[in-house]
């Protein structure tokens, strides 16, 4: 499933006359992010390191994954005959830093997310070589989803949609936020998901004014808004969706809900290839601001999704990204009134050649 991704990375990182990051050329790229390693090689284990040079690639893991890596890992580099899988026998980093692939290497690039202790170790073991952090080099490849990824994310969305629809009857006065979250998470597994893509948010009443509230023991009451933010994982790919329900009558909540829904639907309609994601954010934000609630919408309009629930691109006031076919990202405006209520509505959308496709199918009616 990696479709020559290592080769594509080599052409990008080590292209003649180009630099890896802001003019800082490297001879070798050290990759530690497990989702990035899966993306490039197909490895589904939890411990590995991948080294990539202009022509070669070497994959390191330990004995636990010897058979698994032999089955899963594809190293489709420019010089495939030199690519290899190494099963370390002792210390992982000792064997990595002493490997012959470092011969002649003067500049080593590493992922920006590497932990500091590993960085300090590399400085010691690779003394005399320049270490350069490379930000989002693989994540930038991951922004555009191929057909397999689109189908897999769509399936994750469908699982979450199905489960949400099946448990909405539980969301009523007297039930706790935790009970709803636990049932959702249980049903995700029963419906084919491998887990939840993040800790399920069920936030009611004043808790709904907290954008990332944790489901707790509070019991739902008549008049509450209930923000339900959830996602499923399917074959390692994530989904993300938010719905807000109004329990009984609440005129303020209904007013706010209409504003948020208008902001979301208007922003989605404006998405098409070439459109600035900053502009999409502005469209939604202007509607909320014009209605008098601008200061109560403090987060970005949306984020990319895939192997991580939050990944590039980003739709925000500072975004430099433009919509391109194959991008999948969220559109999730919200209004949060401290001590009173919160409303957020979120869908995942796919940018197509002609416009946009909404992947999320769950009902957006505030009163179910």
C-alpha cells in the first residue's frame, strides 16, 4: 500500500539543487514517527526506526517484530537491492548509529518530534555530523490522500456515523456524560472499528462551553446543550465528528445553534480546489462575529485528518494552505458561552476535482 512513497520522499529530500529544509541540505533522514514509518513501509508494529538516504533505506526493529516486519515492510527505495530490514540484537540506537549506512554521511536530518534524550544521544554517537530537524517533511506528503486512504477514512466515518445514530436515544435527562461515552466506545468495537481516534467528548450544560471537555459524572438535564465529539479508527485511519443536541427547549441554545450551522454550511459551500483555507476560516468566523459571538469562537475552523486525528492542513486565521483534491479536513465552527452552554458542529470533507464532498452523514438536527 505504500506505492513507492520512499522513492518519492528521496526525490523530494535529496533532489539535486534542492534543500531538505530552509536551505539545510542533509545526506540522511532519520525517521522515528511510527505513523510516518507505517505510511512509508506498511509496518503496523509499535517500535521501529527508518533511515533513508538518496538511494538506500534501512529499517530497524527488534525481535518481537521479526516475522511481522518480514510480512509487512516494503522498502521501495531508488536502489531497492540495497534496502534491508535489520533486527537488532542489543541496543536499538547503538546498532542504528553504528550501521554502515552512516559511512560518508555528514548531515543527518531528523523528525522535529524526536524526544530530547534521543537527540542528545545522537549528538554524542554521531559526533562530527551536523544534526538538522526537518519539520513536516513526511506529513506534507500525507496531506493528499490516495484512493485507498480516502476509502479507509470514509469507512472510519461510516462506523462513527452508525454508532452515533444507534445511541442517540440514550442522550436524555438523567444519564451521565460518562455512560454515553462508554457506550459509544463499546459500540465502535462492535461495529468494526479498532478503537476511538481520541477520548470521546460528551459535554453537557456548562461543560459544553469547554471545547475539549472530558466526559464526566454530570447527568444531563432538560435545557442542556450536549456537545458530542467522537471518532473511530479503522485500519489505523481516523475519523472525527461533532454534533450538538439541545435537550428540550432552550431559546438561547437554538439561536446559537442556527448561527453555528449557518457558519459551517456556508464555509463548506465555499471549498473548492485553489481556495485558501484561511479564507474558509474567515467566511465562518465572519458569520459568527456578525451575529455578535466572535469572541466566543476561539479555535481554528478545522484540521486535516488521516493516520493522526490532527495533522496538516489547517484551516485557521494564519493558515498558508490551499485546498487541493485529495485533502480531507474538518470544518468545525463553535460558540462557547462560559457557564451557560456550547455549540459545535463538525463534519469531515474531501476536496474533489470540482468542489467538495461531505463525508459525515450523521443528522445535524439539534432535536433528535
